[in-house]
C-alpha cells in the first residue's frame, strides 16, 4: 500500500450508484471504504471486490442517521489508510405518496437519510478532508430541481441537498475542499425496490456511468470546480426507436 494512495468513503456503497462509484475508484487505484445498513450485505460486497482489489476495499455497517456511526466509519478508514481524501455521500431512500397519504414516519425517514444523513457524513469527514484538501460529492437527483406529484418528501430532501451542497461549497472552498453535487435522472439501480433488468433498463444511466463521472470530477484541474451536474439518459425509453 502506497502512503500517497488516496482514500475514499462511499455511503450506501453496497449496490447501485454507490457500488458503481466504489468500483470506479478502486479500478483507478484508490482505497475505498463502503458502508451500508446491514453488515451481511457489506461483507458480501467487500469479499467479492477483495478478490480483485485486495485490502484496498473495506466496509462497515453504518447508518447515516446516526452521527456516531459516521464518526466510527471515518475513524476506521483513517486508522487503516492514514487519510481521507474523498467523501461520496450517496446513501438515500424514497417514499412516494400524495401529501395526504404520506405518513409522518415516511417523511422523517426520507429527510433524515437524504438530508440530515449527508450533514452527519460531511461533519465527521471535514477535519480529515481539511488535511488532505479533499473532495465531497453528494448524490442528489433531478428531483432536486424538478418537482412532481407524490414527491413531496423526496423533492424536499433533494432540493435541500442541492442547496446544502452549494452552500457548503462556499463554506469549504477557503480550505481547498471541493464540493460538487451530481443530479442523475433515471438510473438502473435497486432504488425504491426496483430490480434492474439489463435489457429493459439499457436506456437508463448505468451505475458505472456515474462512477466515471466521479472520476472525471476528481481529475479536474485544481483551479476548476463543476459544482452542480445534471445528468440524464441520452434517449429516454419513451422516445427510443
């Protein structure tokens, strides 16, 4: 392990976009810590990735809603690799219902995970990122600028996340910490209990596409910061010929 190898933390890294990003960074030679809510799922992904990337991959069960969990994860990454250079705040949930039918419990979970959870991840990572002059990338959504029926909780969380990321970008710029938010449209993931289908979902953005986008951001010249990126399928299913 090289002492100058960059280290990243990816929340919600056991599947979908998070996993796509983790694999892209591992392929580029980075060390990566992934988290998920269930240790069994985390262990299974780490075991699979370790076959190719060895001890460059590590994982812990952690809930972004619990700031103590986030402190534990950041400490573990630094203990193993001596540094933290990148935070990918990806963990997210969605409940979709009319405001009449949306329960207080559903509202709280969406806001807690998608917004407060990012706050927890960022707060615990800042001291290490100051030392490394690192990068924070939040995974928002086009739902952070386009509202839709049955999306009150999800829209609120993603509109909030976009605003939060842009504000903290201004707060952290003086420390040479970059902040960007990626706002994907339709992605072929397991989000909201969807089961990806290679054929039916071929038109969608793929997790590895977001992984490539993250690597492009990390390799931008130090003087340049794409702070907000909207990304959508080039040809939605409704117009595919």
